[in-house]
C-alpha cells in the first residue's frame, strides 16, 4: 500500500515563528503536493513539485515556501506564521508528470497559530 | 474553479445503493472525471476515475452520461463507513493537479 506520512497530526505555533511541515512518501512518486483545507473552502493547492528541486506555485502560495531535496520528502515552510495560516494541511503524492493518476494523501496536520 | 456541481449533502439508508450525482456541463473531450472521498479526520482518498465508459472497481462504479456532461458515483451497498464527503473533480488529460470543490456530504442512516 502507498503510504504518505506527515510529521505531526497537531501543531501549535506562535505568530512570527518559522514552521516546517514535513511529508514523506514511500512509493517513489515523482509528484508531490501541499494543500490546505478550510471550512467552506475545500482543499486549495499551495505548491506542487514534479521532481527533486523542482516546484510550481499552486493557487495560494503567498506566505509559504517549499523544499524538495530528496524524491521522497516534500517540506512546506511558513517563514513567519500568521493567524490566518491556521488550517488543516494535507500532503499528497502521485505518479509521473503529465499523468492524471490518482493522488495519495497523508492524514493531515492541523496547525494552530496563536 | 472546480467546474463541477454537486449537491451539498445527501442521506442514504445503510445497505442500500447510493447514487451521487455530479454535473460537469463544460467538460472538454480530454478531461477525466475523478472521484475522491474524505472520511472524518482523514485525508482524501481516491475512489475511481473515468473518461467515457462506465467504470467499476472494488469500491464503487462510475456511470458517465453519453454526452459526458454529468456522471454518477454508485455505491452498491452503503455501509456506515461510507459516510464521508465525496468530491467529483474534472482533471484535464496530463494534468497532475486537482481542483477540489466543496463536495457532497453523505450521511448513512443505520
């Protein structure tokens, strides 16, 4: 079974802190994604990576950056956390670029910024 | 813009079939229809996808209208574990990204 794991299920940070959310997949997938999910807004794509060191902005990249140094790991970075970044963060992975293969999601990290 | 329309919520009785509709009237010829579901406190999980023909797998069936402007996800015998939010998503061929709408919240009545 494909497994996508996220470093924490729950995280509480203070405004202005630098926050790292980690995601690891074990299926040698090329594509990895970061979404956030908010009530009434559904899932929104923050960033997408189709290869090591490659990234593309999603629909809402402002206030976030990403890092992909190894194929299996994709990190989401909040340089200076703000209260409006309180949300559920979901990581996903899928097969090669240019495919429409299904995405596999992790369990999510619920981040609260106080 | 997810470009699909789904009812906000539906209810169904346990052990009965469930038909979840999705409208995608502006679909183009090479767009796939994907369905995902999200159980409470979990990330979304892939259910099924199709292009033109009806599709079956162990989880569900997907019936796509002949004009492809609508589709229906069919759960043949609902269980309490099928209670979830179901998302219908148009995916252009070769596009890795998914655009989620707000989906249909399915409640299963024991």
